[in-house]
C-alpha cells in the first residue's frame, strides 16, 4: 500500500523537476514570430529565417535561467536584415539576442534596440553580433538612440555600429532613481565606426547616465572596443555617473574625448588614442572628484581646449549637479603623450567656473613633442595640482608645471607604440591594444580607411578624409595582428 501510494508521487516529483527539452523554433514571418514568442520557455531558441524583415517591431519578453537562457537569433549570421521602421525591444531575465542587422531604415520610435518593453526592464541580457549600419533618421535634428540599455547585468559585445547621422547617442546606459542604479553593464569588443559631426550637443558615441542620478555609481565597464572617426561631438564617451571603468580601448582619428562629465571615482586606463594630427582629436577631460587617468597612450592628438590630450577643468563653487563640479583628488599618472597640440589645466576658467583643481596629482607622465614646443597651457592657478616625476622633451613656459626636461629618443615597439629608449616613464610597455579586426563581427565589413563620406544620400554629412599616409601606429591597428 505504501509503495502504491508513494511511487506515483515520486514519479510526478521527478517529472516536475526535469526541465522541458529546449526547442529551436524557426519563424518565417511576423505573425509566426508573435505566436512563437508567446510560448518560449527556458532554453528555447527563436530563429528568424534569412531574408528582409521590413517594418518589424520585435518584442521579446521571457524568463530564462543562467543555465538555460532564451535566445533570439538569425538563421545565418548577417542574413537577417531588419529594414524600414524596425526596432528590437527585450525584457525579462537571462535573454540572448545575436546576429541581427539593421540597415536601410531608421528607428520606429526613440530607440532602435532597447532592453525594456513598456515599463518592464531587463536583467542578465546579452546582445552580441548586432549590426546597426547607417540606420539614421533622414532628419538629422530628430533624436533617437541606437542602443538604450535599461536594467542591470547587461553585456553588449562583438557588435558593429556605424554611420549614425542624426541626433542621439549610439549607445546609452539609462539610469532612473526608481530602479537599481548599480547597472553593471559591460560593453566590450565592439566596433564603433564613423559618425559625422552633428554640430550640437547629443552626438555621443556612448553615454553612461545623466546628471540627475550622477552622484551614484553605475559600475559599468567599457573595454576592448575600437572607436574610429567617431566625430559626433566633443564627448565620444560621456561618463555621467560614478564607479565606471574605461580601459583598453583604441580611439582612432576620432574628434572628441573621453569626458568624465558627472559622477565620481571613475577609472580611465590603458587606452590608446591615435589622433593622426586631426583637429579636435582629444584624450581625457577630467571633472568632479577622485577620477583616475593612468597608463594611457596618446599620439598625434590635435585637440586644444576641451579636447586637449589631457584637460583638467575649472569648476563652479557649490555647483548645481548639472554644471561643473570642481576637480578634487584626481590622479593623472604614467600616461604617454606624444606630439600633442595641448595639455590644458584649469580649462574653461571664467567668472562662473572659478574654482581651480584641488588635491590633484600629475605624476610620472611622459610628454614628447619633437617640434620643441611644450603643449602645456594653464587657464587658472595650479596650486592645487602636485607635479612629480614627469619627463618632457620641452620645458613648459607655465608657472607651476614641474617636469624634468630630457632629450628623449623614441623607438616603436611590436605593439605599434612608441617608447623612450633608456627611460622608465609614461605608459606601460605591456600594453596590448585591441586590433580593429578583433572587434565587431567578421561577417560585416568595416569601412575603408580612405572613405570620405557615408554615401547614404544628401542627409549625411561628409566625413573628414583620413590622411593618405597613415601614421605607423594607425597602420598597425588598421592592419590587425
């Protein structure tokens, strides 16, 4: 009797504990997608058939698990093309979207790709192998974001973004006080390709947060990406939150800078900036408190003022959160700066921005200009900046800037970067900059380095032409390993 009673219970418990077999579901039209998406369970893969999907607002909502995520992908990588007024919105947990292409159209709303559906946000999502190529509103004044990340624990990797010609960021991390602000976003191994000058604010390549929630930490990471000719505006990567890391990226001929605009305690390290001598090509701009800029390599940066190789801003005393909080306790150390047009300290000083940097350290940097001119400029008092261990090829004519002037011989290493012979100064010799071909996807071509314009019609602004004779460093990264 006991056996008869308990055996069925044990069997039903075993069946309940055994997950359903994962399914691969191929759909060939939008109606088929909607029907299949409503049935998805952990481990399922929803496959879009090869071909053009026009005016398709894809919505994927699901609850996968860490071991059994729900996946949306193309039948074959690069063969599913979303055109016209198409978009992608995902929400839920443990979702993966891969190998989709957006081109020949523009966003159906404010975002091309978003990790939210309605008011529901996403967690534990991966977007990989996504291509958005010149998917721009023909009215360049109208704003949309190509990728808007709502939620936390989201990764965007090995994707390709090129040719955004209208207002709005290519990629934005959205932060709102009513939801967790500890985003933990990872953005890695992506190719951010040419973007023409917008001519106004709102043309960032990446923006992490806004001033409203900037005094909390996002803890997001931007690493191992290539930014090539990203000229939308002066802020290529605009950091507007705290606790973020920008590392091991290559910025090639991009007219702008990494800007620590709002938020405290951010780290910018081991990046390579190659300006090719173009105007407005910059490095890092420092604002706010406890920012660290270290072990970066900068060569041929033509920017001055707010797009200098290093810009340390003057601040506003008792500043409102959306203005310029004073620089305090910044550390700028072990950077190599070669052939830079400008290093600007106390930048933007005026009646409003009247507070000079405080408790800041500028140490162990290498500054080499072979024309014999020093790039240092000061627009405010430098009493709050301590200079130690810096080596420069030219003596600065700026009171308060301390460097040891040396005759510096540079030699190019196998990693494509220049290092001083017989001197231990500047960026680390073990830098391994990411190669262009190690980012993005292998099945979608990157633009030719000599291309002048996007070729997408009269609404697109021409790009500045890359120099016909690239620098040795630029040629190294464009050629790949």
